[in-house]
């Protein structure tokens, strides 16, 4: 079956509850890149340094990482719908409060609360979409990945359009949109059955005892450092107006979406997941190295091109996290995310510090090295990373490479945790 088929069970033929959840997912993912084009404006408005403003990412993802141990515990007890609504409520409150901040310290703190809400929401959204979607997991996962890509693309654009008038407006705008999403979820999404087995707080950590899952998490940790060096540090290097910076990261997000949803599955089908991932990580290392040492125009081009490589990596890492171990998917994915999001918190903090200690080029050298380390983990641990489960072939429109069958995105024993 073609997931894009508009017929029964196709991507475009879904219940209202699925569209409501997917729409809310777009807005949730917008929050990740929303502040990108306005980081310099925030720094000027709050009289803060680049390092201080970059803590907006650090606090957000540090809380997200820790919350990954909690989301499965919560959702397996109160259900997916209530977990979504709780997460949305947190985002509405803390995004609104972010817009009222009088200091960078307040803003960093409010972003931490926002990160908790976003973790609760995005960790639950995939499972809810899969459970409510028509046509099985193939169309549902494709819809979720499309929402992720669209949100990552639109976040910088919305941030630029609203932030050109004031850096506070993007935060108020996000709070408003998430309030609308809260109402849509409350009206259109019915509660799904609770899992038969409740998830404990330590289950995700125990799942990391599996060699394949631990290898995927470690590789993704180094990759995420590179990813968020590009996302959080590059706006200061480009030093452009909110409109121009927003346009750059919009193009970046479009490539991320296209390569994640359309190109990556085809590459995996032809070459196998691990070869695609290793090659993409090496290319990403080369890209950020050129970004750091090239001219301003070169830096813009490399920033945009990095979106394509990040899109490929996100898709492959998602499938590794959800299919490489025999642990329940929500538990395995929670452990994986617990490890990798710490790098997303570390990169925005250390990149400006490294610049202060050395020069503006070295943060990108470090980012290139971490991408290569991620690729080396894939090469050294390739046997442990071979996926044991097959994903529905409809996901990619054909049969995956025989030596690396792709995983079945399931939601047994609870709620699948956001892996992209």
C-alpha cells in the first residue's frame, strides 16, 4: 500500500482526531526552532551574551532529557489523551510566561518549564496517532514525520515574522497556537485504552543494558551535539536580521522534512540503514567544517544543506531506537532519548564557551569531530545495531535491504516516546 494514497487508510484519509494531533505536533515542533532567528534580538533586548541566550536551548533540552524517564510513567497511568493535554497546558503557560520575561534568567527558567510540557506532548503524540490512524502504522508514522519536518521548517519562519516587531511576540504566538491545539485535542480526540502494564521510572535505564540500544544512544548523543551546534550557535555566526535568518532556517527545515520523509526511506531501501547513517554523518561533519571556515555566503549554504543530512539521520536513528532491542518500544525509546537529549542541552552551552576560549571556528571543528565519532560508533557496533524486526514494507513503498530489516513502530505496553 502507498501511504500517500488518498484512498481508505491512506495518508490523506485520516480521522479528525489524527489531524488534530498531527496539527498540534506541528506547533510543538515549531517550538524547537522558533527562537533561532531571534536569538541575537533576545540578547540585545535582555542585555545578555550569546552564551547566556544559548541557555534557552540548554534548559529546554536538559529538562526534556530528564522528563523522558517520567513521560512513560505518567502516560501509562493516566492515558495518552490526558498526557497530551497536560503537556499542552504546560506549554501554553510557560510559552506565555517566556514572553513576559524581564531577564535572561527568567526566560531560561520558563523555557525549562516549556521543555517539560513539550516532552510530555511529543513523547505521546506518535503513539496516539498510530492508535487512531486508519491504514496501519505506515501512514501514521509518515504523517508524524511530516508534522515534525513541517514544524521544524515553520518554527524559524514564524519566529522571524513575529520577532521582527519584538522578540516577545513569538512566545505569545506559540502560547496562543498551543491553546487552540489544546481545544482541538480536547474536542476531537477520544481517550485510548490504557496499557496493560505500567511503566516504572527505571525501566528506560534498564533497557540501555541492551548493547544495540546503548550503541544507538551513544552514537545519537554525538550526532545531537553536532545537530544542535548548527541549530543554536550558527545564528550568532550568520548575524543576520530575523527575516533573513528565518528564511535560512526555513529552507533548512524544508530540506530536513523532504529528506526525512521522502529521501531517507529510499536510500535505506537501496543501501541499508547503517551505510546510509554512517555516510550521512561523515558528510555532515564535512559540511559543518566548511560552514565554520567558509565565507558568510558559504556558511549560509552549508547551514541550509545540513538540513538534508539531519533529516536523513533523524529518520534512521528513529528506526534504530524503536527496533534494535527486544524491549517494549516506549521503554527503549525513552532510554535512548534520555541519553541523546543531554547532547542537545550541552551543545548550546559549550559552543559559545569554546568560541570564548579559542575562536569562532573551533566550535565547528568540535561539531565535525562529534559527527565522525557518531559514525565510528555505527561502524564499530554495526553487528549490534542490525535491526531484528521488519517494518511494514508499505512504509517505503518496497522491501527494505535484506541485511538490515527495518523495525515495526509498535506501541505495545504503552506509549511510544518521541525519537526524532
